C-alpha cells in the first residue's frame, strides 16, 4: 500500500464546548495519511493521475476554517468523509490536534481510521 500524506496542516477555526472557545479562533493541526496506488501516476509521470494533496489540503483548510463544531471528534469524522467521498480515497488515517489546549501537553486530539485498509 502506498501512502500520500499531509503533515501539520494548520487551520484557524472555532472549536470547543466552552463559552470562551466559541468566541475565539483556535489553531488546529491535521495530519492525514491516504491509501493510493502511486504506480499509475509514476509510470507516466502524470500529475493528473495522482491523488492531489494540494487540492485536498485546500479543501480541508476551507472546510475547517469555516466550521464551528463543539467536538474535535465531529470535525475529524467530517474531514475523513470529505477525503473519502470527494477524492475517492478508500482508506484514510486522520489525526486532528489542538495544540496547547491542555496545560503541560504539546497537543490533544483524536486519531481516526476510516475505510478498509488495503494490503
């Protein structure tokens, strides 16, 4: 299985359940791994046959930036669904972090996997 990844995509958004969190924008960090057969684009050196990580990053940045969820769990699920449904990805692992949200920790958040992991 080949993996196309996006690491530490930072997006400012409204996220959280507390009143103060609903009034400010916080920076989230996304790490995304996606299953994709890279032999096809590599054979022709053709960008049109790739899983375009720039397009995915732009789509996620726009979606996350405009969202206003209470839970990182909800946002992570929606991002995974966008990747799978809009970009035809069969398997995705997504880590969504809130840097600095807990004193003493670099970041907190969730890591999810969706879809059937290819062999």
